[in-house]
């Protein structure tokens, strides 16, 4: 992963698409969090997560101007890496987790959406806690003007908060999270493979 990102940050047009792809994923995550909200029973932590994910999308998007101001004006396929796999990653993670939670916990409706929010957000935070430090390491090695240090700090806090929420949801949450992480790893590997293939022809 480090070598892949290292190659990306060396070319501004590739780096701009990378930032835009990460921005898309952060924005999609924020929208999924909001979509899981109950009509009235919304906890402040859920609002905080949605707001911070939206801000991450903005921070990443804004930094494109440091590289190529005219590049990646929106999230059209042309401006994303591995656009199909990128769009499917979160969607499939949500579907697979929801199916698992529905079968195991026998939940439906608002309760199912909330449980899916807890587990999917946890899985995304675990992934972010791995990916962003690798990205920052490549940026620092290149003495790059782009930085994701503020995002790293907030994602670490998110993971702690999701762990606390899941502990309240189920005493055995870690067993379920471990199984769901295997699902997420498979989806991430598919996305990464598509990204590598696209870069090989860039």
C-alpha cells in the first residue's frame, strides 16, 4: 500500500484523483451515517460523526487546489480512481453488514439501521486508522505540502467512540466485528486490486 501511494503522490494529476477518491469515500460515509438516523432519537455522537466525515471530505477536496486547481471539480467517474469499485466498496459493505446483523440480531427497521451504522462505521474507522497514516508517511517522506494529520487525529477519536458505542450495544460485539472485518478486507482487497490495475495503465 505504501509503495502504491508513494507513486501516486509523485504525480500531481494522479494525486488529485487520489484526494478526490478519498473525499468521495468520506462524503459517502457521512451520507450513510445521516441515512441511518432515527427520525427523532438521534444521539449527539452520531451528529458529530456525520459532521466530521463531511469535514474530512471537504479538507481532502480543498487540498486538490494545492496540486491542480482545475482538476476533479466533482465526483464523476472520470475524476475518481477505480470508480466502479470505489462506489461499490461502501455500498457492498453496508449491504453485507446489514444482512449479517439482520440474521444474527433479528433486527429490522430503525434498529437495524442503527446497528448497521455502529458496525459499518467501526469497520471504516479501523480501515482509516490504517490507510491515513500510510498516506501521511508517504507525504512526509516526499516533504509534500498536502497533509492529512488533522484527519488522522479525528479518526483515532472516532474509533474509540465507536468501540464504546458497540460495547453498549452488545457484550459480544468483538466476535461479530471480527467476522465483519473479514468481509471488509475482501471488499478492500477488490478495491485495491482495481486501483493497482488502473495505475498500471496510467
